[in-house]
C-alpha cells in the first residue's frame, strides 16, 4: 500500500481542535518540525500533547505553545522553554510531569493495546501518592492536582516490592520524523532521533511520518528497519531544504584562544 501523501497539509487535514498528539523526538533531535509548522499554520487549538519535552521558545513544539495552541502537556523534561514555565505557573497550561521511562512505556503500551501496567518508578512519591500540580490558578494556588494511583505489592525476582499502576497512552495522532522511509511506511531513524519516535508512532491511532529520504519498497534491509509500516498511515517526503533545516538546542563552540 502506497502511504505517501502530497504534502504536510494533506497529511494533517483531519486534525481538529482538541485532538491528542504523540510527538516524537528528544530535545530538538528528531522532532517532526515540518508537521509542527503545518499545525501552527492550520491554527488548531486545545491540543493535548504527549512528548518528552516541549521544544524551545522558537522551535519545535514551542511554536505551538507560544501561539496558545496547546492546552495540556504530558512530558518528562520541560527545562528549556521559558514560555512553558510562564504558562504553567500562571495557570494557562495544564502539565502532567511523568518519569521519562514511564512515559516511554506508556506510549509503547498504548500502541500495543495494553491498557495499563505496574512499575516501581514513582512509588513513595507524589507520582504515586498524588498531589503533583497539574494546573495552577491565576493567584498561584493549585487548581488541579494529580490524583493518587493504585499501588500493589508483587514479588519479582524473589524480591517483594511496591508497584504503581500507570495507564497506556493512545493518542489520536502520532507525529514523527524518520531518516529514511519507504512507501509502505517502514522507517529508519538516525542515531539519537530514534528516541521516542518509534514509541510515539505506535501510540498514534493515525501516525504521520515526515521522511528525510524516501526510498522504494524493498530498498530497506528488513533487519535495519526500526519501525514497521503497520504503525504508520501517512508518509510525507521532505524536500532537501526541509530535511536540512535543523536546530541545535545549545550550541557551544570553542574560542580561538581555546583552540590554540
């Protein structure tokens, strides 16, 4: 089945206000920047976004955040975006902070049809006990806090431990970026860009992949495919200019005196 669509606009035409999105990438590495830019131009609002982080102030998901298009974020790391902190602390954004490994497994579980799972991560903290501020009021008080989660004791490897119940994530759409992909939606990711992209693709009921290099079916070695096409519904080939348009989160260079 040929899953290639003509443009990012065509690939996202059915994304509506209030949709939930699982967005791949790690920091600014491997983010679907072309699809994000299209959502910004499209103007959809009240989005719930599942992603490791929220970009920076002027790139990635930070563009949607700055335009007030995101209602709720479920993330593990949000420290690189000042506008994110402002919106959260002033009650304009709902935020569910989730341990990074737990977020990864929630995305994978949702894609695998697993409703929930038990993990030891977060036991004995507000992650399990509840009380994490999800949304602040304008006066700085906590308007909405996380509820307590079910905990149970299991014996694993001969050791009895407490575990907390976490729910899987099944998003309306998964948005990812791949280094290579074929017309059937089989994808290969480049090094660190593999972080979260396969999981977000699995989580989406409809997954759209922007692909830096489109190849024909059969050109990818089956043993090198990181994500099979069964998880991808639409493929958007990027132009060379789009593929090359990438940012570095924190660019650090040596001075001339340091080099000598």
